[in-house]
């Protein structure tokens, strides 16, 4: 699958890289008649990147066959740790150092890149934390070119819920460690946590993402979305008992406000949709194809 390696710079000066896959001209002509997005931006989860993850690699051909361009991108939270190129010089970045709120700069930069290439109707396609970012960014700072949001397995980042998780002891341990570093004047200290999974992250970053302010609890943003959204979850991740996913499909469904929005639970799928990605692609494209030009 051929791709053009591309780059952009965010409004706060961070360089980001990606890969743009283009459908054939014949397939592109189908998009307008079927009212599909002209392009989708693929947003990776925690510590992943545009070139290493297999999910978007498998989904991309299905979108290209439908005539939709695919832009697989890095956000500043890609990989665990790296040295980022910025207009102010090199800085430490990656999942260990990002703040989720900064996704607004990253996503806007990629949307500006695509609109500069002539795309006027763009979908956001995010997985895991990338799905959280797609919802959060558009609820707070909607971009006029975004016509659809597809949020695949966005976790509920809720301090209140995590207190009742089966692994809440690990959560309390991580919060205590983070708070101790912040109180000691070391917000940038890296800590190794075990909740919600093993992760190296700054003390301030952990509290920002998982702390009592609940800044990124997607349930609070669903009814603020400016365009139709599809939320998907794997049956297995919903049933496994984690408070990040248990009951979330129903909670999201109750708050959907945009016409055409939906929630789908993919049978026998885990968080990464292992062995169920063809079924996932069917659901995504069927939902997108269900819109007529009058729905825009």
C-alpha cells in the first residue's frame, strides 16, 4: 500500500509526521455520490504511532476501496518517549510527557494540512486514547471540516469510577505516588505506574489524565459533539469488568444528541478487535454509507 510521507507543525510549534494514502481517481468519484468523508484522519492510542500499529494498516484498504483518502498520523504522544523537533528546539515528548488537552493542537494541525490539500469533508477515526482525543477535541474546539467522528473503544477516564475498579489498589497507589512528587515540587518526575496498565508517565501527567478533575471523561462530552459520531466497543472489553469500559456503551448511547449517531458493540472483539477487524470495518463503512447528502 503506497503512501506519501507527510509532516505538519502545530500552532505551538511541534513537528508531527504521518502517511497519506490516496484512492484511485475512479474510486474517489464515488465519495460525493455516496456522501462519504473525502478523507479520514487515523489517531493512534497510547504510545503507538502511525507506522507501527496494525489496526489502521488493516482498516485503511477498506476506506481506500470506498474512495476515501486515509491519513495515518502521529500525535505528540506517539511512542513512549522521544525527542521532538519544535520551533523552539528539541524537547522531550511521547506518551510519558504528553497532556491529553494538547491533542487539540495536533488534530487541528492535521486538519489544516488536509484542508490545504483541498479536502472539505473529513472524518476523525480514533482508537483508544485516540478516540478520546477525537471526541474531546471536537467537543471543545470543533473544526468546520470535520463531518464525522468514529471513536473506537474510547475508555471512560473517570477518577470516581476507578476508585471502584477491581484493581483500585493499584490506582490509589499511582495517585499517591504522583501527588507526592507534585507536592515535592517535582511535577515532571517520571513514575512507573501499574494502573490502568503498566506505563511510564510524569506525575503531573498522570493526575491530569486520571485525577479527580476528570478532564477527559468522554461521557461528559458526547452530547457536545457538533457532528454525527459512531462509538464502537468490543464485547469482551465491555464484559471483562474494567470500569473504563463496563456500562460505557449504554452511558454513551443515552447522551448521543446528533442525528445519525450510534453505538455498536462488536461481537467477540477485545480492545484491539483481534480477529474481528473485518467485522469492525464492515460496521464503520456501513454507518458512514448510511448518510445521504441531505444529512450533511
